[in-house]
C-alpha cells in the first residue's frame, strides 16, 4: 500500500499581482517573482505555498499571508522584496510551523516579520478564556 502524504499544516499565500513602487510597471510582477523565488529556495517541512491574484494590500506590495488552520493566528505581511527577503520569509515560516497557535516569540521572528506586519488575524477557534 502507498504511504499517505500528510497535507501541510501551514500555508504561505503570496499575491502574484503585487507591484512595488520602485519597479517597472510594464515588467514582471514582483509578487510572481517572490512566489517563484520562495518555491525555488525550498519550503520548510510542513509548509505549502500558493499564489493568488490580489490580497488587497496594493500599497504594501509585495504581500503575503502566513496561516495554519483554525487553531493558529494568521499574519499578513507587506513591503516584501523578492531580492532581499526570501531567506527571512522561509525562516519565519519554519518558526511559525513549529507552533501550535501561530505565536512565535517576538525575538525569534525575523526582523522583516517584526517590522512589516500588516495584520494579525485571530484563529477561527479562539481558546477559551478563563
């Protein structure tokens, strides 16, 4: 019998239509370049990636979402540069994948995740408060 493949618990969603203000508007979309660069670099264990057309963070391109199911916080990040941030994004995704709730300690987050966060979205299933 074939071994079952467990689906990735963490999803990195990258806007493929994102532009940055400092690039040629007629050239390739930096969001699509970021998606390709992350895919080619190799994703951390337990992390999957997908591209989407527009995350409505147009003034903060390139943008992406890091999410992990109903029990984890999700994050929206912007102002990402495919030439500078690939290694940090992958390190941040790996740290996030090791959590059960999506909360990576502040000092363990890459600087790009500390400074370029657009939003932190609560999990669908909030823990019970006492």
